[in-house]
C-alpha cells in the first residue's frame, strides 16, 4: 500500500485522484434513496383514482393529499439540512429513510380521507430529510471536478423511481389493488435503510472539516482506495473557522445572497411544473377522453425522458455552459407545453411532447441540483440544499393544489395546460436576467468552468 507522503486534507487528496469503485458505490446508494423518493412521489399520482373510489372521495378533492405530503417534505428539508451540517449526513439520511418507509406502509391501511392526508404529510417529513443529505453526501465523496456529474446522476434517481412506479403499478394494481403499491413503497426503503447503516460511511469531507479523529478519517480514505491511504499523523484538518451550528443566515452572507435567491426562484418554478405534471397528467388525459392506460404510458415516457435528461445534463452543462443550457431548457419547456395544450387528444403527438418535457423539466431540475451543491461549501452544503429544496417545495405544493383548483373551476384541459406554461416561462426569465447581475450570473457557469454566455 502506497501512502500519501505530503500532509494534506482529505478533500485535497480526493480532489487529486480519480473516482474509485467505493466512491461510485456511495453515489449509487445516495441515488437509490432518491429512486425511492421518485417512486413514492409518482405512485400517489397513479393511485389517486382507485383510492378515491375506495374512500368515496371525488378526485378533484385530492389536491390536499398531494399538497400536505409536500408541506411535510418542505418542513423536513428546512430542519434536517442544518441538523446534518451540525451532526453529519449519514444518520439523518438513515432516520429519514426509515421514517418515510414506515408511513408509506401505514398509508396502505388508511380507511378515511383524513388518515390519508396525515400519513402523506408524515411520509413527506421522511422524504424531505433524505433528499438534501443524499445530494450532499454524494457530492462530498467525489472530486470537485465531478460534483455536477454526481448531482445529475443522483437526480436521475427521481425519474427512475417514477418509471418503476408506473411499471410496478401496471402489473400489481389490477391484481392486488392500490394497497400493494404502498407495501412495495414501504418495504424497499426499510431494506435500503438497513443497507445504509451497514455500508454507508459518514462524509469524509464533513469529518475533516470538523477535525474529527484522524484515525477514523484515515480508515475511510483507505476504504476509498489503497492509493488514497494516508497516515493519520499526516492528515490535516481543514481548519474551517465557521461555527458548528451553521445558521441559515449564512446562505446570505459573504456575497451569497443574490446567488441564493437566483437559485431558489427557478427551483420553485421548475418543481411547480414537475409536480403539476406528475400529479395531474393522468387525470387530465382521462378528462380528455383518453383511457387510463394513456395516463400510465404518458408518465412512464415522461420519466424515461427525465432519466435521459438527468444523465445528459452534466455533460451538456460542461459542454455549452450552465447558463445557456438552463435558459434553453426552460424556453423549450414553455414551447412544448403550449403545443401539448392543443394536441392532447392525439396519443402519438402527446407522447412525443411528454417525452421532450421529461427531458427538459427533469434535466433542468438535475442542473439546478448540481448548481446548488456546487455553490455551497461543505460546512453549509446540506443547509443550502435543504433550503433550496424547501423553497422549491412551495412550487411543488402550489402545482398539485393549482391543478385541483383549476379543475374545480371547470377549466378545460387546454386551459389547464396553457396555465402550466407560465412557471416554465418565469424560470426562463429569471435565468435570463441573472446574466445581467454581474458577480451572480457566474452561478450558471461555475460548474462548467466558463463564463455565462
């Protein structure tokens, strides 16, 4: 075994070397948690119609079911991010995964609409704590030059989970009913939580920042790869002078205020659009006289496009620049939604447009996640990711609730789709104007290593 001879921090050692199999495995475990989030988020959209029949509640009343789950997610994102920046990433991630597993299982036993709302809220508490820590932990085990790739890879877990929800629902729903889907959505995260306990280490960058026991850090470095092994007495602490409590106000100090706001607004607009689509698209197509199978196919294709868009987002941002990529995606989203409003009755055209929407909407979300984890340093990364996610959840709450409101107001399918184009256009405008705010437009080019243009 060849030891690093020069005194270095763990971060410096990781940044100097290529990605190892162990590091890739950590990114994969974090992505697996996000897959489970995507599964849970999407399955409620598929299951709303059969649940409404079982509970004898009209489908248009399901806005609070979608909304309260996201309220729980928002609250947990705000609180668990700072907790993780104080105490570490691993155990908040494990606890959150256990939480949404348990309440997903309990959702399968609901007998009233009120119970459904409560359990969706509590499930959201678990999901909200898991997401920011999954992104932070994955980013902190890869070299800095690969942070964007790490974030977009983990982001791809969301559409993968949604696609699995569609495939599993299409098989299990007709045979065993909607309850069986929640059994799957609860048992899988329980198993994953146990794997996280056994296999997932604490963030080595976090430990180094907090000047933890050098022997513990050195042991993790040796697990990463033999050539990264370092003698404990040669391992330097990062000597970060930031207080351990990392208050949220730090997101707005040292020149970060405008950057934080420029990330939050497009984040909220894009999640509004994303959750509107995955919550209401099947129901809107059904309202437009299409069969239930069309809604399942549309969401599956949307998820497939999301996988492709998320995986390709990192290389695309590096190639043409983050600013150009994000602006182009939001403008193309606006265009596709406008076309969908006038072509929702044609199955082939609808499927094609939904695929491109999946690529752009979920690709843009992956890009925003990459920008967030790259913008904030290790001491505040979970807080930054948690609060970006939490503020974004305002959009994700408004999206499903807005669909219910528009349906209750007897809006046509065309009018509802045209309304959905607004958030995409607003996000594009925000990215465009960020270019003129010198010193902050660099957010959209930082990970690409080039100026916004």
